[in-house]
């Protein structure tokens, strides 16, 4: 795929390809219908008005969905490939526009019904290029990874297979993000934390052994946990990033196969916000963190995350050591204390309620 080609160039090249196409053993009007589809795609790309682009994309989707898979299957792989590459290029251009991306994803899934291996290969080549050629993930890279993880079923499966590489790149990215005030408190820092959250939430089966298996020594996962805890405890002054980091660590806790292990880790995470410095244990991971200063947001981030995103069985579990229930005996009192404190972020406290 011409990754450096503009959407306009790629669309016109694809349209020209079909207009000049002469093939045998193809359904009688399939080429003409594909040309109509591509003309609508061209209208979408050329339009400067968001509403017009959306309408053209809707019409293109309807035209393609109106073609039976059996008819599309009469096209050769070489005929489908330019269309797959075009749609993928447009998806890469719309990773910050969820509505457009989802419509393009429907087109991708239609093409996958015709030749799924081809579609998978093109997406995997594109995604692998992000983690194989770059040590540090940029804002654009993070947006791409996150959108394909969450909005693309094929993309999510590809990241499932490339998880070790993705985790290494995230671990490499954190030091660069946290080094500069502008990056750690801005979009770059927020997106780096967000991808961690998405990975832990969407790929729990793959993450779990890296966290909980005995003698697991995954340096990338351990580094990521350390950076997330540093952010929670004040390494970043961006409140939204700190709250998101609390949710990301909670998603890690949710990967526990044993409820007891998850509940113990949750209590330990809460205790982390009440001390100057300590060792935090999460499965086989051991990290020590300290904070520049405790301002209450760290406790809010952890309490809110556990209340809103913690696994139900973990929240109501009674600890074997003292019979304490995480929800009733630990979290509710923590919320009560937060409500009584003079914080400037009570909105988030009551949102947790």
C-alpha cells in the first residue's frame, strides 16, 4: 500500500484501475457497480464539508453492501487489493473520527467476506509497521493503535498477536513522555495511558499470564505498571491522565484469574495512596514508587477506578486474612473521607458515587 500517497491520489488511481479493467469470468455488471462505489468514495475524499463527506460515505457503503458476496468473489485478488488498500488508507486518515472510521470498518468487513486473508495481511502489515520501525510511539501512532484496537475486529486480533511488541513500545514511550512537562501533561501523556487501559481491558487473556504467572519476568509490563503508578501519584499534573491511569491499573487487577488475588491487589493499591513510599505487588510484578506530593487526587483516582471499573466478584469478595469486604469495608469509607476533604475535584468523587 502507498502509505505516503494522499487519499485523493489513491482514490483516483483505484477508480482509474477499474475503468481500465477488462476481465473475463466476472459477473456481468460487477465492474460498473464497483466504479459507482469508487465514485462515491472519491466524492467523500474530495468534499471539504463534513456533512457531505458523511453522506457520500453512507452512499458508498450502501452501494457496496448491495453487491452480493458471490458477485464480488468473481473478482480476482489483484482486483480487490487496490480497494482494500484504499479503504485502509482512509481508515488511517480517520482514526480521530469515530463515526467515519466505523463506516469504513463496515466496508472493510464486507471486503473481508470476499477475501479475509488479503484484508488481514494488509492491516497486519500496516499495524506491524508501527511497532517494528519505531521505538517511540507518536501521538498519531497511539491514535491509530487505539482506534484499531477498539473499533476494528480484525485490528484487535492483529494486536492480540503483536502484543509483546506493542507492550515494549509503550514501555519505551513512557520515559520520553514523562521527561517533558508539556508531553506528560498533554495529549501525548493521556494517549499513552489510554492505550495501556485499552490493552488491559480488551486483551485480558493475553495480559493475565504476564501479570499473574509465577516467575513471570516481563520487563515491559513491569515498567508500564511503574509509570502508571508514578502518574497516579503526581508525576503528571493532568487530572484526567491521573484518573485514567487509576482505571488502567484497575483493568490490570481485573485480569486476575483468582478473585482473592484481585481483591488483595486492590487493597494494596489503595494503601499505596496513603504512604510516602512503598512496594506495590500485583501478581508477580513488584514495583517501588514515590510521589512528589500527595494531593488527594491519587486516592480519588484509585477509589473511583475500583468503584466504577472493578470486577464485581473482586469488589464483594471477603479477604481470607480478616474477612474484610473490599466494597463495604474499604471503598465506601474511602469515598466518605474524600467527600469530607476540601478537594477542588469533588465532581469526580460524586461521579464515582
